[in-house]
C-alpha cells in the first residue's frame, strides 16, 4: 500500500521530473515542482474515479449505527452507497446489539410515499420504512416519523475511496497493485502535462482508447481478483 503523497512522488519519478539526486517532495505545499504536483494529484484522483465508475475498484466495505429520533438522519460522512441492492436497516439497541428486526426501503421511494400518504411528514410512530433524501448531504427519511423515542439501526455501506490529503491511503491491498496503479496514473499524468501536438503523437486515439492504459488496467483487474480467473471455457473434448 502507498499514501497519496508516495503515489504523487512515484508519478514525478516516472516522468523524470524527479531524477538523479533530487529529493522527493515532502508535502503538497512544496513550491518546487508545484505545477507538476497539482497535475499528478489530479491524475491520481481522476484515475481512481474512473476505476470506481467502471466497478473495477471496489469500495471499502464497512458498517455504522444510525441514531434516529426525527424524520431524517444523516448517513456517515464517508458514505458512498449501500452494500446491498436491496438494503436493510437492522434495528439494534443503544449498544449496537441486534434486536432481530429490520426496516426496508419504501417501495418507490419518497415520491410514491407522498402520493399514498399525504401526511407522511407528520405521521408518527415506530419506523417501518426508510427512503432516500436528495440534496448535498446523504440522508435517509423515516416513515412513520419517530416521536418521543430514539431508534438505532445498523447499516452496511461502502466507503468513499477518494484521496484528498497526503496521508490518505491509495486503496489497494498489495504493493504490486499499487505499483500497477501508479503506472496507469503516470500515463494519465503524461497526457495531462502534454501539449496538444504531443498528445496527438503519444495518444492518437485519445485517453479513453489508449492501449497502454487499457492493457495495464486489465492487468490490475487480474491482480485484484480474490481467486484466479477461469482459463478454459465450454466443454473439453478428448
């Protein structure tokens, strides 16, 4: 595994920006190579986002306890999405011990609920469903609305793997995975810092169809598998 800062240094070395006896940058605020540092950071974040968007890079799975005493409750700050396609909120006590009950998402979400119960904002009782709340903060709404009581629910979610500060860990398990990722990010870094004329020569089909990036991504996917991929398909005839 490597940190965000270590990955940036790896890209600077790969592109020859740090060479010979040059010291690695000690922080993102370094004035020497400042423009290159910004582009290297951007290349890493863009490539992580691309891998996540392609479902190539799994989010880190975790859980949290949600305290509910009003109509809405905010999810964890690092929440990205639920682990399950049909998520459940498992009721617990204040200490986190399961109560062997769960609530489910309201079928059709808040829009459907709004058309079926005009008083859903005011209907009170123990929640039996939740629904997603839109906006810049990821939150859940509860139906009925808790009144005079507090409920606790465990939910299983996937954490955001975006890196932002120097000490953040690039989300790969092994050193070899990190090295292969750095190779991909370095290629993207080269693209970002190249002039349009140089890009035409080095990336004739653009970044999305670049053979080096796509072949290296394929190697990374194989490295990240929990078990070897099948080598043969179909029936074997002797």
